[in-house]
């Protein structure tokens, strides 16, 4: 399994334009060059800066349709960059958002397909099995829901994508408990702060508790690689200082452009 972080920030980062420098773009990553997970307004610049081949992409998975994770215009631009003869790219997104906010422009009718899903659905994305589980993260638009993903790859590796959310709801918790995770992308919006946003986001104290519980169940093992992403600019320490702190607890602080291969 290979992942490349295209963005690792929460929604309070300014748009850095073409070069991210020491900043962070909104959270997004590419799995095995084939599946783009989350695609916000800054993702196209990240695709250019970090040399993502848009023709290698089969699908775009949106964990939840907040503006930092979902931007239809950018998704259309990605589809438009692909050869007209390429297989259509498939956008997987919350069912209600798919109905109400995902009208495909006429010129992309053959290049972009939209498929809605609900929590507890299992999506077959090529040869990847993507299980969607509910997240504690209100969208604020009636009927729209947020999900975490447990993804099984063709090489039989398992990834938990935990953006965005607070404590896992019981169904999600129990599914994670039973999984054997090779990689986790945790959400760490609030850093070390006991902030009011913890009703819908996480801090590092929560991640340590959840990781310990999942270690006790065997879902997290010695080899499990744990990344933290979705850091808020106004709530988290600077990268280098925080990366050292997280490392002592076995967590890797993700950075834009960071690549990892199992
Ligand atoms: Zn977010
Ligand atoms: Zn969100």
C-alpha cells in the first residue's frame, strides 16, 4: 500500500496557491495512486505540486461533504484533464449530497460518474472494498452525513481513514475493534487543547485513549502505522515541535507531500 498526503490541514488554513511551503492545504490523500480520498478547493494545486497522475485515478471518495473536503468544481477540473477516451472517474459521496449538490456538467457526462452512499454501505471501488461507518461529525445540511472508511486493498492490507470526527460512534468503534489495521489516518484537529470543537473533532488525548483501547483488542498491532492529519492552524503547535512529541507516542505527524509505502 502506498499513500501520499496532498493536504493535512483543517479548514482554517489560508490557500497557499501553487506552493504549500511551510503551510498545509485542506486534508486529502491518494491511495496507491488510484483513489483520491477527499478533494477540496486546494487539491488541484496539490496534484500539480506533488505530481499526481490524474489518469491513474479510478475514483474519488468523499468522507463528508464539508467545503474543505469536497469541491465539485475541482473534481470536474480533474475529470476534464483526463483523456476523453479514459474510463470515467467515479465520485463516491454521501447519498443526499449526491442528489442535491453533484450535478455533472454536460461536457463531463462520459467522464464523471456520481455514486451516493450511506453509512454502513460497502462500496466496491475497483478491487478495493470500502466500508463506510458513521462519524461523530455534523454536516449542518439536513440529511447529509459524515463517514469514516475502513478500506481493504487488493494486497489484503487495511486502512482506517478517520477524518473528520470526534469519538467514534458505537457501530464504528466495534467495526474498528474487529479489524486488523495496517494503517490509520487519525484526525487531530485540536492538537493538545481541550477545545469546544471536541464535540465534532479530536485532540491528542482522545487519540491516545482510542489507540490504547484498539491495541488491547489487537486491532492495532506493532506494525500498524499511525498518521495524524487535519491539524488546525490555530490549535496545533508548529510541525517540527509537534512531530517530535507525537513520535514519542508512536504517531507520525503527516505533512503535505509526505509519502509512505508499506
Ligand atoms: Zn475538515
Ligand atoms: Zn468537516
